[in-house]
């Protein structure tokens, strides 16, 4: 697959750009736009011939509620391959795992096993439901590593906006921190070994803007004054220690929803704990409304970062090609 189809750009933007619409059309309109984003790939957007694509894999169950993921593997995979969990955005309240199917296809073509994960939404389900769900997804993949050709010691996560927050939690939370208590696959580690964050919040105790405050209330069950413990427990920056996964954070300096202080606070915590990685500030960029060139450059950096830290064998890796080209012009 050379470059990206228009469908890929559409699906990616439905996940990462929807949050920026909040500042323009308000919470009600933004949520509707996110919910109404494409729930499946458009006609003709079929998996590449060299990808084994499995839709609606049940990874956990909570009462009558089923948790599902879409899975992509290199066709004819043998041995064990590093795996990447892909997490969509939508302010913890909207979006669809379908929006990032094509990203998992491309990652599979690059030699990874990749899964895009669905999770419960707020305000029906407050924190920690979303974190519990993505942790359950990692446990499922690790528990089924042999049949899925996964190298259980080399798993990563990439997310966008709220999905980036969840990916960061997978990289910094240890068994002692809890939240591995629901959905299934008990007794299996949910920690990943590399994380890439696209404009994800890291410290939810920072002052919120008028646009983000209602989103946090729905996610955490109250205001900062009413639910301070939840805000603290839901902030990835508060879990960073020397055993954490290397992290790569992409952050716009003009982001109205996730100000750049979130990324710099995480960089300070990583430095203090000796955690590998880096923060890239995109000067003037907002919340996902980036140029095609910025998406292409950061996607190549994402692939290189995962190859470096997840140990993708050189023989399995093809030449770097852009995963994202940004919005259609």
C-alpha cells in the first residue's frame, strides 16, 4: 500500500479531529459529530490482501455487555510478532474502533499484530471504566499470544486525544496500581512496553478550560473540587516511575483542549524517573488540525519508535511509509 487512501484520512480524522470541533460547535454538536463519524469502512476500503483482518473479536465481558476489538495480523504470520493496541479518541464519550481499522491494516503490513479497541463511554460509565477496558484488551491479547502470533514481552499502544490518555495509562500503571479487576483474562499483565501519544492529556488536575471542564465532569463524575481523588488517579503523570515504557508524545503548542503543559509535565516526570522517550512540540498546531506534512512526518517517527522499542526484526520491517497524510484538501 503506497501512501494512504482518502478513506484512511477520513477515518483517522473522524477520531482525532472531532475533539477540535468542540471549540467551534459546542459540546452537543461535537458529540453528535463524533458519534456520527463513519462506523465502518466505506465500500471498497477492504483489508489489503496481505492482512488477516478479524472483526468484532470479543476480548471481555461485563454482565450483558461485550467488549470487542478488531484485529489485524500479517497474513501467514509465523513465530511471535510485536503487537500494538490502537485507541480512538472522542473525549471518553464517543467514537468507534472502526475509525482506525485501516491504521491496524497498515501496521500489520509493517510486521506488527495490531488491534483497534472499543471501550465503554461516559457519562454512562465514569472512570475507571475506560482504563479497565483497555487494560482488559491488553490482557486478552497477551493471554492469547500463542494463537495470535504475539510476542507478549513486546506490546505497545498508540492513541489519539482521550485515546492517547488511555494509551499512556497502559504504559505507566503497574500491577500494584490496580484496575486489572474486570472484563476477563485475570492474572495477566496489562502493561505495555512502548507508547505513542497524539495530543493526549497527562495531568487532569491542571486547570480546565470552559470547553474541557464538562468533558472531565462526565468522565470523572464531578468537578475537580467534587472528585479530586478521581482526577488524581486518572492522571498518567502521577504513575511515572523508572520501570515505565518509553513514551513518544506529539503535542501542538496551540491546542485549545489539551494545552502543551500536559506534554511538558510528562517530560519532566519522565526525566525525573529516567524513562526513555521524547516530546515533540508542533509549533502553532492545534488539537489534531495538523498539516498533511506533519501527519506524514509524525507517522514515520511513530513507526520508527515502535520498531526500536518493540524489537521488530529487521527482516519483517519494510521501508518507512506515511501512515497519516492529514485531512483531504
